[in-house]
């Protein structure tokens, strides 16, 4: 597997792991403690960063293929 493809797979795996954690926390209790809520916001921010990284990586790869 090419390094760029490996990076895309790693980013997707991390995103899925974070989203699974989110679902577990959100489904575990009717009300979240402040610390749990902060962790959710942190995970959400990290997922957004990864989404942007993935998009940039895929956009860069498509540019290479088109050239």
C-alpha cells in the first residue's frame, strides 16, 4: 500500500474510533457530566481536524491522478 493510502486508512480508522467513543458516551447516560461533555467536544474537534486532513489528502490525490 502506498504511504498516502496508508495515511488515509489510518485517518479513517481514528475517525471511526472517535465516533464510536462518542456514541458509547452519548448512549451511556441520560445526562452527561461536565467532564464527559468536554471530552465529547474535544473528540468532535479532533474528528473535524481529521475530516479536513482526509479531504485535503483525497483532493491532493485526485489532482495527481488528473495531471
